[in-house]
């Protein structure tokens, strides 16, 4: 740095010239004092000389008088001899004293002149040495050391003025225990008094001085001299030197210390200017580094960390730092970059809007210089020791388009008041760089997100148009909705113009429990379906549609429209409050439009498929009708062929029963032959009734008695198969209006099916009960059960899972029960058995046949 060296050399020469001028002024002052002393001595010497001359004159007069008289003449006494001799002796004594005093005073004056000249020469040399020292901290220690040596003191110290705090701060202590960083206000203590009056002061017993500062109460008794350090009109600080009480300070010492303080002011000024220039160079390099960081990467965390490192390098007082960005949903400050901290838990800290000095800077939108980070209003009271150790900090807000988006904070854990106002200004510059980095990263992220959204929409469009199966289609729509906006869950409800029905639901984590399946009548989903307009709710706890259900999240309801017709509603929800962005809503609406078209296509396909199935079923029914017609004709012929032998069998059986006594062992067999003949005749008659529509012969009957009688006919076969029978007949059942033979045939068919379902034996339970105005007979078995796909076709004519059977039993049974205004329900699970329940209205409650029908599935009809 040649230019900086030349600047320092020039300032050293200027300082030397200034020191020379001060030395010459001091020499001139010494000469003036010597001249004054010589004039005083001349006056004193003249007085003593006149006294001696007067004594000599008296003595001469006396001698002359004595020798001028004739011998033997009477002498007139002049002066007494003793008096004359005393005057003469006094004159000589005064003359001797004069000579001794002149000699001693000349020697002292010469010694003082020599000592002052030596001090001034030393002061001049010290000035040259101080102005050559450019490191400020080393310079300050040298100033105090030279002051102690110059005045022969024991210890000393130096205070510098802190303009930002308007205090004197102790920066050097040599030979004493006064702590570095101690602060004095104007007028406080000796140094504060020197600051206040602007001139040197001496206190030769500090402990007895009434103006001593409280922080020096425990210091030993000493003599102290202090001088202000000034550069022109600028007050820089105070230099003080202390000595034992046996070595008090004089005004000349104070003047000499003041001269040293002037030299110190020059040196401090030079060192500060050099320090500023060095800091400016260092800051320029750091700012260049921060500028380079903006183009080094577009990844936000990396950008912020590089800028934070540059700020720490530019501000040496900073030991560690962080950059925090505001969470748009909660308003909390979250750490996004961290340098110098070791505890990993710090990255997880979220600062509320009202907690800590970082939140204060963000809230007020201005830079803050925190001299004491442990003050009650702003200190960190958490469990992380590394955060609690911070003593001082500077914080600057990050502004983007007039809004505070975060803060940058530099911290010092070593001492309070570690930062100055200039460093806060510099930090604000780095805050601007950090805000620019955030803007760049967000623009890049928005562009990348836009690209990802378009790609996701393209993939969604391809997938939605590749399937016409509604369930899988709805699942795909929700999958892409969650992916596009990183939501927590989503649901689709289908709308027919009046009612909403559940379509699909999905969570981001894959869980299914707790997902809503029934929309609230006056809730969000119905409101969107009826109005056909989007509803955005950032916080459900604050919205009137969720006053009865506050679950603490955010949700948007989107109508699925074909033209003006709403075909469904898609809800996308977040577990926490969420500030929906316009780009999020836009991409969700695009997905909703595609979803509406896909759902409509799937519905049209489903309707077309149902129509095709109906057409196929109609064709099957035509074939079945033809077969039934053929069966009817066959049944008529068979009936005529079977009726004659059945009539003969029944007739002969009844004749034999009349002749056989009741105790005969064959009577039971004959009764069985007669019953079976009548049943066979009834079956033939049923075939004839099935082939040609006939009205049943109804009468009042006890349904339990009919069920018991029919079971008795099959009891032997059931027991032979190893079937355990359990019966439960409810007492007092209301009568039913039925054709006994037809109902017996229904019960026979159901019992036969139960027997077929338990080829290895099992348990058959028959029970009767009443619910409301209906009586019911339930036949439960522990057989193989019926799969759901088979249950849907159980009552279709000719449907059977046994190739050797015709498949008319359940169809005929359903027809009979429906003719009686009743219904048949089925409950079955594969491997767990089945329950067929025949429901018949009580006498006087019969419904038209068109209102009754079969039901399948658990709990159908409200039965058991």
C-alpha cells in the first residue's frame, strides 16, 4: 500500500513539526521564567549590597573620627563600638548568605532546566514514535506507557469517547485492575471532570477526593493527573497517570501530560484515519464478495450463507451471525442461514413476532444496535446456552418491495457494546444484498415451480384422459392436487344438482382415517356446489363457515364445472393456516377444469356402459322369457301327467290312514307319504302358477307355525347331514295374510339352500321376530357364505352357481314374497355363513307388490 505509506509518512512529518513547535514554545517559556528569576535576584542582591556598604561607611566614619583628634584630646563618642561591629558583621553575613543562595538557586535552576529540556526532548521523541505507530490498539497502550515513564508514575489508563453512547470507555489499563470497558459519564470521576472542563486536572489523594467515581472505590490511595485528548475541536478521550502519595503531581506535570495528550491526539487521529481506510478497503472487498455471491448460485440457502460470511468478514467485532426470513403463514422468523454457531438445534428455532431483538428489528423495520443483548425486553430465555451467551448484536431488516421479509443479525458473545454505528450502517448494505438474493432465488424458484406445474398439469392431463374408470380417475386428480401445492389432504364430492355424494379422499402421508365422507349441509362444500364459485379460507378458525368446526388449518373449495353446471367440488386443505398464492389457485383451477371434463367423460362412459348392460340384460330376459314360456308349456304338460299319479298316491294314502289305527308303526310313514304328495302337488301347482299369472289364496296365519311345520319336514335330512338346529320363535307375533302353501314353498327353498351351503354340517338358526308393523323369519347358516358379486344376481331367474340345479328357487321365492307385499334381505360374508330374512307385513299393513324387493348387504332392511 504505497499510497497509504506516503500518507502515514506525511502525517508523521506534520506531527514532528508540530512537536518541534511545541518544544520551542516550552523553551521560550523556560527562558522567560529564568529572566524573571534573574530580575528578582538583582533586586535582592542590590538591597543586601547597600546594607554592607552602609556598615562599611559607619565603620570608616568611626575610624576617621578617631584618628583626626589630637592625642590626649577628649573624644566625643560617635557610635558605640559594639553597634558598629554588629552592623559590619551583619553585612558580611548577609553577603555570605547571598552568595550561598545565588549558588544553590543557580544550581537548581540549571537542574530544572536540564530536566525540562530532557523531558521536552523525550516528549518530542515520543511524539515521533507515536505518530509512526499505526495500529490503534498498540498505539493506545504505548501512549499510556510513555505517559507513566514521562511523569515517573506507577500506573495509568486511557479512555476514548464513544459518540454513539455519549460516554468515556476505558480502553487501556496498565499497572492497575480497572476493567477494560468501564464507562464514565460526563462529569463522573476525574476523567469525566476533565471531559467536562476541557483542561488537565490534578488530584493528589484520589481516595479522599469528593468527586471520585463509584467504580474506583476499592482502588488504593494515589495521586492522579489527567489531561484531555483533543484534535482541534473534537474531543477524543482522556489520558491519566497515577503515582504514590509520596510523589504528588505539579502543574508542570499536568502541562507536560497535556503536551503528551496533544501528541497522542495526532497519533490517534492518524491511526483512526488509517483504520477507516483499511476498513473501507476490507469492506469493499467484502461487498465485492457479496456481489459475487449473488451470481454464484440460485439456491437460496447457499446464497444467504455466502452473504452472511462476507458480512462477518467485513465486521471484525462480529463472532457469529444468522439470516432469518419471515414465514408468510405464521409471521414467525425462521433461520435460513447460520455461521459461527455450533448447536444444531438453533436451526429449528422459530421466533414469534414479539420475541427477541430480531423480531423487534423486523417489527419496527429499522436497523438496531443492541449494546446489551441481555436486557429484559429482548434477551433470549430459551434452553440453548449458545444463544443465551450473546452480549451484543447489530440487526438490519431485509426489505423487498417495501415489505420486511426478514433480518440479518451479527452477534458478539464476548462483551457488551462490541459494535459501533458505522458497522450497523455497513450491515444495512449487506441486508440489501441479502434481500436481492432472496428476490433472485424466489424468481428462480417461481420459474422452476411454474415449469414443474406445467409439467405436472401435462402429466395429469395425459393420465386423466387415459382412464374412464371414475374411482381411479378421482384418485389421480387428488394425487396431482396434493403434489402441485404441497397440501396435506384433498377430497372430491360429486354433485347431481341437489345432493353431494362422496367421490374420493386422499392424504399426503397416505393415511385414510379421519377423512371426511359426508359434507356438512351448510358447510364449505355445499356452498361451493350451490354458488359455483371458488371459496378460499386461509384460516378456518376465523371464517363463519367453520364456526362449528375449528380445526386450525386452511382450505380452498373449487367447483368442478362443465359450462355453468357444477358436477362436483374439490377441496384442498392444509393442516396449518395457509396464505394461498394466486399461482397456487390458478394451477388448482386449471386442474379442476381438467378434472371436471374427465369426470363428465367418466360419467358418460359409465352411463353408456349401464345402458349396454341393460340392453344385454334385456336380451337375456327375452331369452329367459322364452325359456320360461317353454317351461310354462312343459309345466302344464307335466302337471297333467303328474297330477293323476299324485292324486292316486294321495287318495290311497288317505284311505290307508283311515284304516290304520293311531298306534300302528306305519301310520307315521303314511302321514309322511300323504304330506309329500300334497307338497308335490303344490309344487306342480306352483309351476302352473309361475307359467300363468294366478292370484294366491290368502288367509290369516301364524308365521311361526308355518316356519316350524316346514322345518319339521326337513329336520331328518338336516340332522343326517350333521346340522345342529337352533329355533327361536317370538311369542305374540301379529297374524299375516298369506297363502300358506306358497309361504311354505318359500321357507322350503331357503332351508334347502341352507342345507346345500353346509355339506360338512354346521349350525342352522331359525328365529321369528317383529319390527314395527312387519314380522320376519330369519334363516341363518354357518356355511361357505356368498361373495358380493354373486349376491347381486341371487334372485335372477336361472342364475345358479351349481351346474346341476336350475336356478329358479330364489327367483320363485322372491316372486311369492313380493306378491304378498314383502321382501327378502340377505346378509353374507364369504366363510362366515349367510342369513336370509323374509319380511311380511302384518294383516292390514300389506304394501303394493311394486314397493317391495330384495336387498343385499349388511344391515339391509334393518334386520338382524
